[in-house]
C-alpha cells in the first residue's frame, strides 16, 4: 500500500480494499491498518517494523478469525504469520515485504533480506513446526527476474528457486499467466515491473481458480502498486 508515500489516501485505500475488492482475506504490506481495524484483534494480525518505519506487513479478514503465529526472527513486521480455518481446511497465511536496506554495503537491496527471511521460515516450510501446512504466501517482495537482468546476477532467480524447492507454487505460473505482469508503477522507470506475488503449497495450489492484477484510476490514486486478487476454491 506504500503508506509512507500515500498517507493522505490511507483511509480511502482501505475503504476501496474492503468495499470494492471485498476479498475474504487481505495480505497487505508497507501499510498500517486504520484505527477501526486495529481494534479488531480477532480478524487482524499486523506488526509495525519499527525504528523509522511506522508501517509493516499484516493479514486482515472480514469473515474469518485469525490467530497470529510468531517465530524467531529479526524481521518482525517485515513479515507476519496468521493461521485460520475455512471449512475443514487449515491455512497458514504469510504476508511478506521485501525490505530494502537503507544503509551499509547492501544499501538499496531487498534480496539480501528476502534470503534471510526464507532461512528463518525454513522450519515452517519443511514441516518442522506443527507439521506440513497449507500455506499461502503473498506480498510486495521487491523481487523480480527483471532485476537480475539489470544487476547481472541471479540472486532473484535463486530466491524464486528456493521458494519452489520448499514446494511453494507461483500462482501466476500455475495459471500460465504471461510474465511479467505489471504490479508496480515506478515514476522513474518505464519498465513494467512485477514485484507482487502469491505462492501456495502444492496441495492447495491445485485449487486456484484465478489470479489477476487489478488496474483502474482509483488504484493509481491510492498506491504505486496494483492489488493482486487470487480466487481459490476451498
């Protein structure tokens, strides 16, 4: 939601998400919930990153109760985890932001933090924390094979390969969508960047009905990112 740059549209953006998109579950990043949502601790899991970042990653559902899960990590607020049950299916929801380093030798890189986050989540992905899961992971990852092309390396490719090695399937690829699908409009670039994704554990990836990027005038007003809406048959 790019809260630091679109604060004046904060309430309008949430109104749009809740009333126009009206998703059963929302995974959001670089954002703050409204005061009203922040009081709904049965349906909201959200953590602020802290320091000079008064925003973070979270999960919200108007329909289903959520229970936060925490694991040992230095990235609280960069990612948040919630568990819920829909019908007879238990789901683990992970909302992740590709946090860009703002100082030191890795300044400007998000991929460094993304690789560390995957390492922190390894036990969960591999079933060593409460067994194998039905996982839905989504977020503004600030990761793209397009970046590898510009940086002349494969750190982003390796990141996506790690997700695949954990058994997580790219929703866009599962549906044979073209690549890239633009999800970020950068004011200083003409590149059609794809930075936003959903990944699902294999069993529930077979239940994907659709995964689409929403584009309209309201979206362009509220953020430089486009919402990605995924439909799953549970």
